[in-house]
């Protein structure tokens, strides 16, 4: 298993990382190649899984392809990669017992950076210093190489960024036991996944003047990986079923939203109805008069008691006599 990340350009001049995990079977190389005459093994039956997402989600999504290839049931597995932290978390999640190998080119690049920093700072190094360190690292192991770069750091502590490069290599000493890894028959380089970044991901999503939409990247990656490891028919069927399920979920979500709005309207209508048919008005309670008003009322009531009762005038009362014209 090898993992790496590659950057693509999105709309709005935004760069995003696409993570890729490559799975394959290590086999003995049957014929020699001019470019790599010393290579004894190769990786065959390769398949890919790529997504543009965060590391935790990628680790979860990659489970399907890893399980399909039988990676979880294989007796012996190795993971050749660079030193990124998310890659170590990926290995811990799926096969913590895997043989972890730091890509030899990646380690050699750090040794080369150390030489460049020292020479730019005016520190003399022999012309064959790099070749000697590379040969020692690949055929004898990292022990003497780490001692050498540690000595250079101790002699030149003021060189900028030199401590970062040296500490990076020292922390990964167990991942650089290249003579042992070669005896066990494991590859030392992650060139296959780096080639996948270029030929599988960037060839389709990073063309001249190409800026993709973030919503279309993962669907395109799913189809692209299906084409590259000859599983187009299966990938197409999976994409078709996923599209139907997505449409169904969206339709159910819209129906649920409409039902919720309708339910709220019904509740409001019933509330108005109950308010209209509410029982008779509550009895009004008599508010007592204030103290000074009570005294005025008492005085007026006392006067009314002393006054005689009034009655209608009699029929013979002068007020009831009306002048009438005589005939």
C-alpha cells in the first residue's frame, strides 16, 4: 500500500489536495529494465482510490477498496510512503502491523537538502559526500548517516532550517532500514503512487486553464479510477445506484419539509378556531373606590337617606293641569 496527495486547481483560484491510496501485489521482476537495473521486485495488479476530502473522512471512505482487495486478510503487508502524519493514521486504522517503509527518494531528498543548506552557509563538503551518504543509507542502513548529519548539526547550529531536516530523519530511523527491507523482498520506493497522482488524478483534473468545481471532483475521481483499473462497468452500475439513492433522499427530504410546513399551518388554524369559540367573557370584578372617593360616596349616601322619598305628582296637581281650548 502506498499513499500520497496531489494538488488540483478549483474555481476561484483555490488549490485543493486529492488523496490517493494505491494497492498492489509485490512480485519478483522477471526482466531487467534499463532505467532500474538493480530493481528486484515490482508492484502488479494495481488499483486506486482517490478522493478530495479531509484525512479522517478519506480513511473511512478508503475502507471499501481496501477490503475489496483483501488487504485486511493478507498475512504480510507493507506500506511505502513519505512521512506525512495522515498516512501514518491511515496505516494505523487498517493494518497497524504493516511493515512501514519511508520512500528512499524522499529520505535522499532530505539528505540532499542538508547538503545544500550547509554549502549555502559556506560549509565545505566533499564532492562525493552525497553519493557516499546515499550508498551508505541504502546498503548499510541509516545509523552512520544519522551520526554524520547529527555531527554537522552540532558543528553548525546556526544554519537555518538545518535542525528541522536532521530531526525529520532522526525520528524516522525505523522506517529507513533499507537493507533489511530488501532482504525481505519489499520495494523501497513509492513511485507507483506518485505516478498515479500524475497519470490518474492530474491528467484529468489539472489541464491547462482547467479549474474544476468542488462538487464535481469526487464523482469524476470515482469514474476515473474505475477506468484506470478496468472496472468501468462495475463503477458505472455503482454510480447509477448512488444517483438513484441520492435523488430519493432529496425527494424524501423535500416531502418532509413540506409536511412540516403544513403541520405548522394546521396548528395555527386550530389555535385561531379555539380562540374564537372560547366561553363567555369572565365576570367583571368591582374595583373598590379609593379612600377619598369612598368618603364622598358615603357622604352622598347619607344625604340621600335624609331626603324624603320622591313620588309622582297627583292627578289634581297644578303641574298636571293643561290649558285646553274650549269649543
